[in-house]
């Protein structure tokens, strides 16, 4: 009662003294020709995991870390957009949108659909996340974009028009031409480019360019690209998140009866900020990004203030302000009919100020980066195997892995820049996805080998085991007693479209076994003992990662050569050797201990020579006649702690690489060698120091050296973080030039201490010359070419002529003050002890005569590295258990194989039984004299036993027909350019009768294929 009385009293006072009333704001402004147009783009940048996990961000938990709740953002948009039909908003991250969408009522879904059809709400970018551009492989970028785009197509019948990579820390050429132009985007916007580059672009008004990312596809795959003047926030003073206590929010106060009326000041500030931006921008259109990280949790505050700004600024009349979107902005830029500067190459590396090169994250969290790569390859293979047996109508067994992989491409996920608990969440999702996918892999093997009656395959499917920890020699399926009568069957699956020979290695407990092929013929095999270092790592990490304490200890690696048909498998049987072996050697290996002479290793044409001090000294190939002095070593950079900084604190951290010194890793003058020789390959074991172990392999049939490194725990008891690199030095006169891949695809020319677009002031001669590597790095001189390929994304460079280096691992003690607020000090706990993370991986090096097989190796072997053979194991006891009726299989028509310059990068059955197929030409124009040419693929031969009833060529993300995409594409004018299409070739449209796909260098073509119905129903997987 008392409350009511006082309320009445208050209302009475208000009625008596206040003249203000409801105010209607005119927000209907559209583009006004002849005036400066300020496009207000309302947006929220929602990281798909960073300081909190993706689900914590969505539901809003863990608020003490960050007060961010994405469902509040999407919920609060509904009334805010309903309140005024002129208000507009863009939404980007489909991982969040899909979470929200599933939870909405029909009514809210229908309102949302109206917003989308009226243009009030627009999907931008449209992938599951805003992927990073340094650490993800292009196949993962395509997959995660496809996943988001297919949802938008199915649910709203739309294709996003605009690329929106506003936060990733540098920008790759592949993003521009492949994930931009080839998915049908008309423009691409981003926030982060080098500060020196940006300063120069202010002067010549070249923040906005036409970007041609691929020299092979040239102007046929170019895109309008805009870097923002500073970041993706509004100009200073126009920020309106009401609950953000960290900033001073200057509300537009237009009620004359209240204190602090500020309309004229706000209008003047707005006009001044707009004119300043117009000064560095071509045409009379500028964009203001009205939002930042996790904004619009109470959307009305932002819109109320923007309503007022639009109203009063337009009343003022000096300039025109309007609610806009990047699509409207892009169309306005296009309509201006301006000529734009041409940008080729990319925007790496990125520095945001002096001494702050964001080149550390190229390597940060190498374990996660490795896991993402392994799962990416597994996903590609699992989708193929699922296609062979038909997917379930309701849910694909690979859906969870698809989701987990998509989220893992986020620019704080595989980049290694999230908090530790979030990195754990990404790994957990990948593991859950893997566990589901491996069921369909096992079921597919059971069905395809006809190891069981068709009605019973499901029960037997579990007979096929896999060994996800094979890299650390943990494989319970092979560590079994193969006594008389028992057999171990190994299914070796090849996801590539060409026949393949490779060495398979599995741990075994005895050397009394032999390997037979599917005809019963013994194949050549080799044993190498498992050393104690490997066993210790195995036992600790098996406990840490799968919670298992191995009960048996394998004694050897058993290696044998497998020959596998394209897109298919072969099977091998391991049995007891007693009395049957023709090939098994009496001694399983030959060991040469430490010695004082040079040692030559390699059973084939390639020989590595080690000098008496244990160091690699010579690389000799007796066939190609290369004979090159070579050194291979490890070093570490001590991480700068920021303590001497005055103006800007800058420690080395998860993002930034800031070395404070370079130190060789060498504790002794001499590194002893253990050499294990065998018929298939030789191994050189070296303990480099107490925390680096290296195995170098030289294969009989391979012309490269394989380096397997085990690095860690990196010691930090001296209080200094360390960033560990390996290097190969030769006498090649490389004249500062080297090449690194763009997202695993085109190779970009890099010149040390040089940028093509501006004159660089070098303050960090090492960190400023680091580049992201997904496939490889190489350099050359007039005689030879030195190439290195990698097994995951890493940072690398050529710091001196003739030298190439890779950063393999980082352990840091300071945060680099870019938001993650955690030192990158990865620690693993198991068996009651915690240690710094140990990372094991491989890289591969080769020297060719110039113009020899280097490009072919980088492309073909690079594809084999991306898609390793997938192994599954089944134990058979006498006549019981599985009996493989079909030990060899190929998904292609018999004897068909893809040309060696083409890879099958997607073969996936979709919900509607259509098949998504992607074929990629692997070579650039001019890269190889024989293989940088047109390739043809006969589609009819790709689907064994099935007829194609219809094929449509699609955009890269499969969300629109390619013809449609090309018809709608905006064409941009380029300054000083005559005809950028000279010498650029594209495959002709597919003839529906012939069904032969033509692919020219670097083309990726995407098809939606209808096949006749299969005889058997698809497999049901829980
Ligand atoms: Zn972000």
C-alpha cells in the first residue's frame, strides 16, 4: 500500500514539472548520393570458445572469468529488432546460432525468419565459427564453412554473401580466393593487419583492395577485401554495452528536462569521427562496426543510442548515417564504380605494434594442433567408409566429429590461444566425435570385407579395433600373443584416390611372427626394438590420455610394406613364424653402437652421412646425384618476459613470439648414435639432450629423411620460458628467399626482412620473419632445392641463407597481454605426477636438383601425410571369429585411379542421399613441368557398381549452384590492370553425358551427385 501511494505521488510530481514526451526517431535513412554515408553495422563478435568453453559462452556460466552469454544476445535481439523495422543486425557464428535456434518456439522461429527475409537480420560468414587462418588446413576450413552454410541453406534457403574474418590474427591468401571468392562471397572484411602496413594504407587510401589470392586462378577468383581502420569496435565514444563497467559509456542524452543533455556534442563528435575515417577511405561510404566481443546482451541500449544518432546526425545534415549491413555497404562500394588497388600475396605475419609479432601462435599448443590434424584426416576417411555402406537416415555417425572439428578451427582453438580448460574442451569434443565415428569405420570394414553374414555385421563390427595412440607405440590390439593357430588381421585403408605403397608399423611383443598378404604370400618385414624412452612416454601418456595402464610391454616395432588400391583397403595377416618363415631374418635388426667414425645410413638411394661427433653432415642421393653438406640441429629461443619494457609491456606468450636470445641445444660435444639397420629402412636414434630425443629414418624406397622428435618436458626451473626449434642448414645460396604454404595450399614467396606492400622497419629479425606452415617450407638456389614437410601446423622461417627452421614446441611463463590472461605452460598430470607437456611429431626433409621432383614430392607426399593409411585390427583364433571373404577393396571401378595431380578431398553422403564430392587439383601454374596441367576425372568410375543419375556443380561450400553463384558475382575494377585473366584456365562445365571433370591448376570443383538407390539399407549407428 505504501508503495502505491508513493508511486502516485511521484507520478503527480512528474506530471506537474516535466515537459518531455515520447519521442519518435527517424531511423529510416538509406544511402544518400553525394553525401558521406556512415554505414552503422550492428554486430557481436562471439568467440566459439576462448576464455570460456563454447557451451559456457552460450549459456552464460563461468561468469567470473567473463560476463558473456550468447543466448542473452540472441534473445535480446528479438524485441530490439521488433521495436523498429529499420534496425539491422548481422550474425556470424553458426555454432552459437544453431544452439539457440533448436531451443526456440515456433513463434520465435517464425519472427526470426521474418527478420531474415526482410533483411533486418543477416547471416555473415556463416561457418560454424570464424576460423583461424594460420593454423587450419584448407580442407578443415572448407568443411567447417560447408557445415554452417548447409544449415543456413536448409533452414532459410539462403547463401551468405559476405566474408567476415574480423578477429583472426593475420589473413591467408586461401581465405581470399578459396573461402572467399569460391564460396560466392562478394567481399571479405577483417580487422587485423600489420600496424606498419595499416599506416601506409591510411596514406594511400588502400585499406580496401581487390585481393587476388591465387596466382593460378588470378582474377577468376578475386574478391573485394576491406581492412578496418583500427579494429572491429566503433570509433571511440560510440560504444554502448550497458553492463560493461570497464568503459565509459557516453549515452546520447536528448531529454532536455534531465541533466547532461548532449545532443550537439554527440553529433559533432560523430561527424568528426566520420570525416576522419572518410579521409582514409575511397568513395563516400564508410563502415562503422557497432559492437565488439559478446555485445548486445541487452541489445536495446545499443539500438536506442544508434536510433538517436541516426535521427540527430541526419537532422544536422552534414553527413548521412544509416542502419546498414556489410552487404549493403559492399553494394554501395560496387555501385561507386571506383578502381581499387590490387592485393596479391597475404597478410602474414601480423604485428599490432613494435616488438609484437603474433607468430608464436603458429606453434602454440602443438599437441592440440597435431590432434586436430589427425582427426581431420580421420573424418575425411570415415565419411568415405560411411558412404560405402550408406549412412543412417537420421544421423550420420560422423556428425559429432564434424561439429567438434568445425569448432576446433576457431581462431582461439587450433590457434592455441584459448585458456587451458577450453583447450581441454576442444580435445574432449574431438575424442567424443572420434569414438562415434570409429563405430561406422569398424562397421564398414566388417561389411566390406564380408567378414560376417549381412544380418549380423553389427554385432561383429566391434571386432575391428583401432589404435589412436599408435604414435606413442600403445596399441593393445597388436600387443597380443600370436602363438600357433592365432592370427592378427590388419586392414590397411587408403583414403587417397591413387594406389599407394607405404610402410606400416605396429608394436608387437615378439619377433617370432611373419606378415602375409591376402594371398598368403609372405611380405618383407622388419623389426626395430622399442627403446626405453618410447616405453616411458607410452606408459605415462596412455595413463594421461585414456586412463589405461598398459598390462603388457611390446618389444618391437614390426614394420612391413603395404600396397593398397585407390580409395580402398588391403588386408595383411600376422601369424606365428615357427618353421614357416622364408624372409624373417635370424636377427631382427642390426645395431651399430656409438663409434668414432663417420656412419652412412640408408638402405636405398638416399644416404645420410653422420660425422664422428654424431652430427648429420652429408645428404647424398645416388639416383638424383644430389650431394649436399647438411646440418640438422635443435635450438631454443629464451622467451622475453617484458621486464625491461617501458612504453609497452611485451612478453612472449600464446599469441606473440618475442625471443630474448638464441641458444643451441647441446649438452655434450658429441651426440652418440644408435643405428638400427633393416631391409625396409634404417633408424638413427639420438638423445640430443635430457629433454629431446630424435629418431631419423631413411627408407629404402623413399627419397626423403624422416625426423621423429620427442620434445619435452621443456625445463623451466631457471625461470625462463623456452621456444624450441629445429633447423636444417645447407650451403644453398638462397638470397633471403623461401616459400611457405598458404593454409596447406598455394606456396607464397617470402623474402627475409621484406614486405611487398611497404618498407618494413625491422625490430624483430626472427619473430618478424616467421610464417605459418601447414604443408611445408622450401628454398632453392641455382642447383638445388631444400624442402621440409610437416605433420601439423607450425611456425617456420629461413633466418639465414641455406637454412630452414620450424618451431616445434613452446613453454612460457608469462602472459603476452592480449586477453587470454594465462601463461602458455601446458602441463600433463598422470600417475600422481605432473610434468610439462612432451610433444612427439615428425617432419620430413628432402633435397632435389633444381627442377627435379621437389614439387611432385611436396604435393603427392604432402597429400599422403595429410591422409595417412588408416589401420584397423582383428584377432582371429583358429577357425573361430571373422573370415574375410573380400580382403581387397576399392571404391572405384576396377583399375581406375585418380590422376596424380588430383585429390579427392570430400566424399560424403548427405541427409538426402545425395553425395557431396570435391576434387582438388594439387598443383599451381608453373609448379611442375608435367603435373601443372589440365587433369581429367571420369566421374562414372568413382562409384563402383552404382549409376549416376544427376550431377550439379556447386559453389565450394555446396550451398548454391556454381552457375548461379557466378551470375550473381560482383565484378570489381582494378587499378592499372589490363586483363588479369591472361593465362588463367578453368575446367569446362560438366557434360551430363560424358561426366568427365576437367581440373586446371589449383582448381577445386564441388559436385552434388545423385546416385541410383543402393540395394541394401544404410547402417544404423547409435
Ligand atoms: Zn575472436
